[in-house]
């Protein structure tokens, strides 16, 4: 029997930020221990070939696979980006080749802001939080969120689970966003303050998450405090950039989630300009989570986690959805 899981079922699972963090953290650890394998994100653009990944005016279809040996699961993924976003995953038993489940996930069109925090937001947010958990200083007074859409929401919800901090400063990357502040106050109890510029946010924050669709840097290295950590989550392709080369030049630790990060616009610019070399990039987040690479050496270090998004990360969340649905007896079984 194959279990069919659709968005209606997923909405009933009540998936918590901490559950997603633990699932993604486990998958990263498996990767660091050599127990995970994935294909790079493969994508064919149908429209908007010169535009950034899933920007307005683009349409595309993507495909990928991941094997999580420790979780004993193999997952295929198809992504459809048109005037809607749809994801179809097949979960396969790696021992028998039998299809265990087919999962359909959806999200709103580009620019829409849903009234809840969904598993897709938490998928990215978990990565941001894990970067901070392993690479930020323990004593955090303020968190800064630049990018107040889906990534910002999921990241702040997840950071609230793994870090202790007194206040949050926010900016959309383009403007002050009081609506984000009001929304997130329903999800975390920490004081959240919308500011008038990204510069103010960076200068006041110990941990920063970037989650914009920017093609030009919105975070400058000269603004960073000593000891700051950045989880860069928004730039996910050659045409995107949130951080300038000086950010990477000042960083004593640069960790990525995959080799594909080297093609991200902001990291490629830092390499091309000579601000850093390939030797400046210490390795993958899985190695940090597995304890094979340190996240920082001193309280004064500036650290950067650059994330492109991986099938390892997505597969962990898809498997969590499957396991929760199966446990609760939800979904439809078919031959």
C-alpha cells in the first residue's frame, strides 16, 4: 500500500519548529558522517531564463533525490514553479524499492504572505537556526532579521527554539515592516522591534538572518559587530546577493550546506574579487553538526553559514511529514 498525503493532511499534523529542527539537524549530521547522499538541485527554466530563481516572471520545473542512510529512507522530489508552487515527493524503502508514500505540498504564489507558519518556512528556518546553534556565541542579546517574508518568519520561529535572546530587530531589506512585527508577536514572546534600515539591524545584532530575494547586497561587512554570526538564507542562485564581499573577508569561519553555494552570487563575488579564496571556506554544515569542524574558535570571530538549500534538508522534513501522518493514521492508502 502507498500512503497519499496532500496539503489538507499536512495542515492537520501540527508540525512544531523544534520537530523540524531536530529532523534537519539529524540529516545534516548524517551528511557529516558520510551517511547521506544527494543530487544537486536540477532545474530547467521555462520562462524568465535571465531572472533569479523563482522570481516573478519565471516558471520552472526542478528535480532531485536524497538518500538518508541513517533514517533508512530514499526520497525523490519534483518542484513546479509557475504562478503557483507545488512539490511532489516519493518516499521509497531503500531495502525493497517499494514506494511507501507520495506527498504533495504547496505554497502561495511569490509575494503572498500566508497567515500561518508552514513546514516549508520551517524547513529553511531550521537551517538558519542550526547555523546559529553551532556557530554563534552562547551569549546573545539581540537577533536581527533582514527579510520579513517566508524565510524571516520560519527562521525567527526556529531561532526562538535553540537560542536565548532579549530582543529582535527587523527590516524587510527594502523598508520597515511593522506587519511582520505584529505577526511574529503571536508566535514568540521576545520583544520585536521594526527598524528603518538594514544597517541599524546589523549594527545592533549578535545573530543575523538574511532572507531576501535581493540581487544586490543589503548587508555590508563594515556594519558587523565583532563576534557576530550570519545565517545567509535568501541568496540561492548566481543572480542573488544579500551580503557584500567584505562580510566574507571579515569572517573567520565560512560554512556552506553544499558545494553549489560556490555559485551563489554573493559568494562567487567574494571569490572573484579576491576578498576570500576557496581555502577560506572551511566545509559543510554537516561536518560542524557531526563535530568534525568547529563552528567558531573565539568570541570575537565573525562566522557565516551560507545556505543554498539542499535535498538533504528537504528530505528530512518530507520524512517527518510521512512519519507523523502514519503515526496519526492520516492520509489515504492506495494499491
